C-alpha cells in the first residue's frame, strides 16, 4: 500500500466522515445490494465461513438485511482499528458474531479456505494486483469483489469538485486511490484458477457504477 494511502486510512479519515460520504454518493447502498447478490449467487453451505476483507465500519449492515449472514461463521478484517471498533458495535447490535482481525491484506494473516471471500472497494487502495494474488492464494471456494467504474472522461477515483467531509478532503490532498481495470482483474483471477461466474452493476452518483464480480474456484 502506498504510504500516503496507509496514512489516510489509519490516521486521517474518520469513520463518521467516511460513512457520510459513502451514503451521500449512494455507494454504501449500492455496495450492500451487490453484497447481497454475491452472497446469494455464491450460496455458501450453511455453517460455512465468510471472510470480509476490508470490512471497514460495517456500514453495509445499515442497508442490508443482516439475516443474510446469520447462517455463516464470519471473519471481518480491516487495517483501521477504530473502524473495526465501530464494526464490532454494529455486529453486536444485530446479534451477529464474528472474528474481528486488524489486518493488512497485502501481508494477510487471514485463515485460508473460506467458503466465500468478500472485498468491497478494497483493491482501489492497495496494489490491486498484489491484492488479487492474495485473494487467490487464500483459496476461497468463491471470491466476490466489488470495484468502482467511472465514466470515460473521469480518471480520478474521487469526483473532481465534489464536496467532501473534512477528513476525506484532507486525505485526498496526498492520497490517491487507483481504479481497477475490470478486464485485467478478470484475466488475473482466471489465470489463478478463479474464472468470473457472475457480474452485476449498480449506478451511483456522478455517472459512476459499482461492479460486483463473483469468481468461482475452477480447481
């Protein structure tokens, strides 16, 4: 992970500002819908393990029926301990139990072999190729990845001129996320034994879309 992005996500961006922004641009809601779609499409066995890498504050639980996770054993990881504290409270509020792990996905300590590995808007903030390699190396039964796609004329992950909450505005002065090329991600995952089985899209603000990709293990 780029040092400025690491500093942004561990020292600058507050949970409150992050959630305000994600809800304002519709990405929190879209990510929740796509997560539901990925879980239902992957259909892990009852009692199986779902690992959510880069789980953040668990904001999706505000827009997603938490019952979808109840049949499974959950593990949630993130780089930011304050985000994880907020996540822990949300899970408890919904009566969900999970193993919570502070983790750098590029050098992960996550246990291998989950039935389903989920990652939402995580690859944009790390070396995405390294991240995808780690996902495949964990050998999940299936892997659901949500990425952001911009309109052709917009190269930056954050919309130019959009008003941002204070800590996010401070962070983007020096920290710059990188969009993940969908076709390259699909090709890399296929080369590691995870062809793309399903894709879905949701429109969000500023002409952007979130794309949910479900990769299934072929060997």
